C-alpha cells in the first residue's frame, strides 16, 4: 500500500494539478548510525529484514514523490513522523505506549523488550497535527522531520505510566524484536526554521492525557 498507493495518488495529483502530501516516517533512518537524525542522513536499513517491507516501501514512497516533483513538477511535501502517541489509538496495536497504558490499567505486567535501554523520542499527537497544518501553507518539498527531540529509554515511559496510573503492575523483560532500532531522535532544526514549529507537550503530560482517554474509553479485552 505504501508503494502502490503512493504511486496511484501521485498520478492522480499529476492529472488533476492537486498538491501531494506524503506522511513518511523515521523508519527511513532504520537503525541509525548518526544521532540525532537530520533529514540529510540516508539511514541504515536492512533491505530484507522483518521491518523491511514497511521501511523500504516508505523509502520508495519518498523516492517516487521526489521523482514526480522533479520530473512532473507536482507540488509535493514530505514529513518524516517520529514515534507519535495519544488518545484514540488502538489499545492492541502493539506499540509501546498503548501496551504500557493498557497493561497498567488492566493490572498486567508491563512488557519491556530487550534491556529496555533502547531509546525513542515520543511526540504527542496534537504537536504532530500542528506541524502538519503549518506545513500545508509552506511550499517546500521537504522532507521535514516532525518529532519531539526529548529522548527516553523504554524504562522511562514504563515508570511514568506506573506512576500516573497508580498501578502496581510489575515490569517484565521479553525478547527484543529483530532489527529493533537502538536509538531514535529527530533533529528538528528544519521544522523550526521552515515552519516556526516545535513540540509543546512533554511526555508526562501527553501520557496523562492518553491515560485519561483510555480510562474513559474503558479497557477492551482482546478479541
Ligand atoms: N517495546 C517494548 N514493549 C512493548 C512494545 C514495544 O519495550 O510492549 C519497545 C520496542 O521494542 C521498541 C520501542 O518499544 O524498542 C518502541 O516500539 P514501538 O513499536 O512503539 O515503535 P517503533 O519500534 O516502531 O519505534
């Protein structure tokens, strides 16, 4: 879908004169050897590993978007979204924030994969939306990183979720998935400069809002 769908939509944009906005991802950086990641970094992606269908499809999506911009003058914009969380996520999507909150509220163990020392930079959804809306008014092909540069190990959201929920759940360690990136943190200089944007919601506050929303929605049991 990331490959075929992008191509079809680019053809449509070209035929109708529409603008095209690509939601790319920090996954294009793979398991990055450069830290933090600027847009100029080409990434370190395993081309045939377990994450590769997603990673490479997104890299192809960027490639073809830039090709249409250059060859067919389509008005394109590309953002690279770093880990984003917030209310109304699927509690069973398997992502770390939803897992931890769901587990804490259900009184189940919080599952940290590997040593839990790998890092991510968590962006609250409202900050992402603000960045996207600002970019709509700026004619620049990108790519532009949109993420929160505050970097945490997985132990930190686990600790915060336990504190904010008041849960007595233990933390358990499970095997690290293959090709799990060790670190990830955006350099957002370009977004600051072009969009006058930076994230405003710290992790503690975003988690509190997410927990409140998941509480209000009730904790569904797995189908
Ligand atoms: N993770 C974890 N426990 C979980 C789910 C994920 O420790 O229950 C880890 C995962 O191994 C990764 C990090 O949390 O290092 C972020 O995982 P997620 O799937 O949320 O995002 P992504 O790996 O795509 O950045």
